[in-house]
C-alpha cells in the first residue's frame, strides 16, 4: 500500500506534465523562416477544416498536406506547419488567440509585469527575474512553476531566469466550465482552451513585454522556455506555438506532453489519456472525445515536435517512472527529428532519457553538458548544437513500427547554421549530413545521409569524410566500407549502395564507442 501511495504521488506530478507542440523560426532558423520576430509565421495561411480524420494506428505523415499532396519544398513547410497548428488546437489543446489588442508592462532586474486588454476585458500578472553575473543584455529562459532545467546551470551559462507562475493565468483545481486565471478573465471561464495553452499564452505575453522594453536588460531575440512534469507539458506547448522562442526544453512531460498519444495506451504503466484529461483541465475540452481512441486524432505529438523545427529543442525524459511514458516519448522525438532532418537542421534537436537517477524532476548531471551547449548555440549564438539522441534501453521506442511514410528531400533547404547545404560538407554533386539515432552509456549509433544534389543525373559512387571526436571509435559499420575507425575516417559506398537517384538519398550507419555528446565533424562528400 505504501508503494502504491508513493506511485500515486509521483503519478500526480507526472501527469502534471502535459503539452506538446512546436514551431519553426528564430535567429538560428533564418533558412526556414523569414521573420524571427513573429509569434506565428503561418497566421496568413488558409487552413480549411477537413472534417473527421479516418482512424490511423500509425503516426500521421507530418509532410502530407490536408489536400493530400506532400510537402516537397522548404517554403511549403510554413503553411503545412499552420495546418498542424490548426488541427492541434481543434483536437488537443484548444485555441490560442492572436496577440491581444493591448499588451503593456515593465521589465526590471527583479521582475516583469504584464497587463493585457482584449475584447473589452483586461487582466494582469507578473514574473520574477534572476540575472546572471556580468553585464547585460541577457538572453532569458522562462521557467514554468519554478520547476524545469537546472537554474544554476542556466545562469552560469549566461542567461537570465524568468520564474513564471502558470497558475496566475490558468489555475488548476477548477472545473472545465469555470476555468480561472488571467487568460480566462479575458477569454471567458467557459473557454474550451485548456490550461496548457493558457500557460503558453502567458509565456507569449511575457515575450511581448520583453520586446517592448527595448532590450537593454533582457534580449527579445534570445528566449527559451523550460518546465518539468505538468510544467514540462506547458513548456512543450509554449515552444510549439510561439516561434519567437529559440530554445524549448521540456522535462519529463508525460501523458499529454511530448510522448506520442497513440503509443501511450500500449505502454505498460503509462498514465492513461483519460486520466491525463480528467486530472486537471490541462488539455482542451475537445480532446475528451479522443481519449478512448487516439488513432482517430488528426495529429500526434511528433508533429508538435516538428512545429518547433528548426529552432532549438532539448527533450529530457525519465525512464524509471512508468507513469511518464518515456518509450512513447522517444517515438515522438524520433518522429519529430525527421522533420528537423528534412529542414536541414538535424542537429537542432536533442533527446536524452538515459539517466541513472529516477527521482522525478531531479537536476541530473547527464543533462548539464547538452543544456550548456543548447544555451550557447541557440541563445548566445556561439558554439554548436549538441544534436544528441541518448535513448535509455529501458524505454527505447521503435519508430519503424509507427511510421509508414518516408521523409522527403525538400528542395531549397539550407543549413540554418551557416546558410549552406544541410549540415557540414558538400560539393556540387552530393551533401553529407549526420544524426545520432540512439545512444547509451559508453556508446552510440549514428547515421550519415548522402544526398544527390542533381535533379537529373543519378549519383554513381560516393566517398564521405568525417572526423570523430577524441575517445570515439567505430565498432561496426553497414551500407559502406570504412577506412579507419577513429579520428579522420573515410567511408566509401558498398557495391550495392553506390547508386543514388536524382534528388535522392542513401544512408550508411555505424555504432561507436565513446561519448555521443560531440557529433562527428568536418563532413565532406564527393
């Protein structure tokens, strides 16, 4: 009984972590989004309601538009993302209103005030500010509920912490027909929008005020968001629905958060969708009709992950608590990573569930390095993105079992890091890109994709060069023939993998010993 009671306590916390969604923009994403200072870059896209979706037990194809055609160019992703946003609002979270008619406030070294007026109603709330050492202006990371990524590491990395109490805009413990908080004071207590979206709205209004402040203390063009458990759900939604957020860091978000909604019912011990829906009004009212059959949902959370692309995303999960559905979380992350890869930003998403400490919402040493790298890359614009997938063998999902679609090669994709072709090396003929498939203590699995840049001529044979970090060594390699196992390595095509169709891709994979934190560098393709 004591053990059961303890699990219920953890379950309540974990359940408290719902929220998916993501979008693409930001200073780092100039190759995909035209204006990094826009909350919703696809607001002008016409999205029609296609009606009920046919049941689909697999993860929906994120690249298939509502008219049945597939995204084939980078520019098409903007309005495809708008379709995903609209379907997610209608079926999962409830609507996020456009920016209110009036938003004012103040920014100081200790706090932020927010005043909102819209539709003849008004509301106000505030947040606390903790500055790092040094002189500003500083990037700002909004921490929901005081529970998210390690604030000491955030400040030591040079970013300010904005402690935001989500309950001031969307209160828990209220019935669905009488929701309370600043959001519902403006849009009505009977609004069908769930708390997670209300919290995301609150984060957006904080960013509005930072933008208006002139950037003397906090930078308006370098913001992040994080949260754990229920606040991890909220951080996930906030990052998905505001394209001004450069770095999204949800932690242990559980059912209703990042984990694939279709996967949760089959995951032993995971919090049922009906429980996540009824525990608190986190999710939109419309989601209630899907809890018993998520296969009828028009979207799933891998597409919400894709909404964040190509901006920075660091997903952190706990495989030791079954209630948190970390296996479904890895499936969603792997599925969403396909969107990142298609947009030429594969290194901008990281996922880490291989942790030793199972305490819910603990500050973990395993996450410190990637957290620092992510802040440096996406908020300070220095260094490189961690681009690591370290999936715990305890909760490792198999994307191939959930995916019946192929990732397209989008024309017009450039590397958001340097404005060139995807990832690192290329010549006029081919491009090489890398991603970490999964990792474990002392090793990892990597994949290199070779793209034929010609639209008319097949590629006959290829050679890829790459440099492994110190301590890394290839132990096995397939679909290619390697010369060398550490340091500078050359991989040539195998007899059966040399021909690549116009605009097509070929991949080779390998396993290696050593830390996966640093991706192979200096990729070249010829």
